[in-house]
C-alpha cells in the first residue's frame, strides 16, 4: 500500500515550519526536489480551481441575495415558480464533470510519477525504519547503519524503503516530497532527488505517541565527493582501545540496545552509536550533540525527552565521565 499526502499542512506541519524558518531550506513553498515540485504545482492547480469555484458560487449567491431581496411590505405569498431550462441544466452538469476530470487526471499523473518510479542502476537505496521516537537509516548496498541524520548525494535520485518497528509513523521532509505513511509490516516507498546541497528538515507527520513532535528528521544533502567521503568514514569500525570508558560501556546494559561495530555491542533497540559524534544532534534532534548535552542525556534522559525508552542508568560520577569520554571518541 502506498500512501502520500500532497503537501498537507497538519498541526505538526506548522510547528516544523516554525522551527525551520531560520534555515535556508525551511519553506514548504520552496520545493527543492522533483516529487515536491510536482506536488507543489498540483496543489497550486487544485487551489486555483477551487478558488475560482468559490468566487463564482459566492458571487452568484451574493448577487441573488441582493438582487432578489424583499422590497416593500413583507408578504407570505409564494413567489413565481420557474420550471426547466435545458441550457442551465447542461451547464451545471457538464462544467462539474470537466472540473472533476481535470483534477482527477492531474492527480493521477502526479501520483503515478511520484509513486511508480523504479530505482536506476547504482542509485542510493536506504531502508528507513521508524521507531518511537527516532529514525533508523540502513544503506544495504553500502553496509552502513545510522540514525536520525540521513546523508544523500545532490542531484541524484535516492530511493527509500519505509517500514515501522512499532506504530504508524509518517515520513515528511516538506521540500523533498509529500508525506508517506510508515506502517508496521506494510513496506512503503518513496524517492527524492534534492537539487541543492544543505540540510533539509522534517519530522514524523503521524501522531505516534508522547514524543511524536520530537521525532525530527535531518537530510544532509552533499556533493558526490563529500557523500563518498562520508560513506568511507561510516564504514569504519570503532577502534578497540580497552579504555576505562569502553570497559564501562561494555559492562552496562548499553550493549543490549546499541550497536558499536568493532566492539561486542550489537543491540538493535536503540540508535547505532558507531559514529554517533558525527551527528549534529542527539535524542532525534531534540538537543545539539555537545559534550554537555551528552552528559545531561546520560544523567537523566527522561528530563530531556519524557517517555522515551532510554532508561536512567543511575551512573556514578566516575562512570558518567568515562562514558562521555568514550562516546566522544566515536567519530
């Protein structure tokens, strides 16, 4: 099942636009990928036709109300009854049919172009999995897994396979494409081809629980050269150092939920931490990825993102320092 909403504006949508307004890629009215552009143009067409209908119907209604208003003493006599006008009957039958035909064919054309495009050879493919409340990105051909920040090359079509690990989510980066539902056990698909480098912002657009509004998306669009460098760096495993922080990490329940390639940590319930320090944010975009915020997150994750599934580990100050120092090396 493939479901997408053409540039729909929800309560989330307005909050996302408000957060993104200071960024150069923050406006829904500035599409920067082929799917978003097609959906934007369809939206303008639908809005223009509906606006014209509103003006015509509203204008005729205002004219009738004014032209045939009661004059003089009010009577209760039945007004003259007029029956039959072939011209009027034909007009209000044919015109709506033509409008529906235009809207249907235009929508079908855009829907088909957006949903039915097949991946080309060598295209980047990403498996996107929605979790409460973060995003997991796996590049199957490149052997990379990361979280919350998706990297793609500029100008080339990138194909996304969408699935959910728990409840219904919705993947929406307004300037790249319309909303696409992310449904458990019902894989969905979409594609994007960003035209400019930079960071594009989005969010889950389907209410999915307490932290729905804080399930942010960052799509980092890079030149082909920068993307290749990122891929090469992401493929590297974390070095085994036997540092106090590494030993503390491996001794705690962190390894049950998180993966760090190169170490005996292969949990799949939380974000992959192999290169966590290359990301701009933590807690799915909730806070900047700084040493101070990382320490605050490890101290009490519920204070930052209430209801999330990261437990309070009750760390001692020594363990906390060691963990923060260890995580800072995962670049």
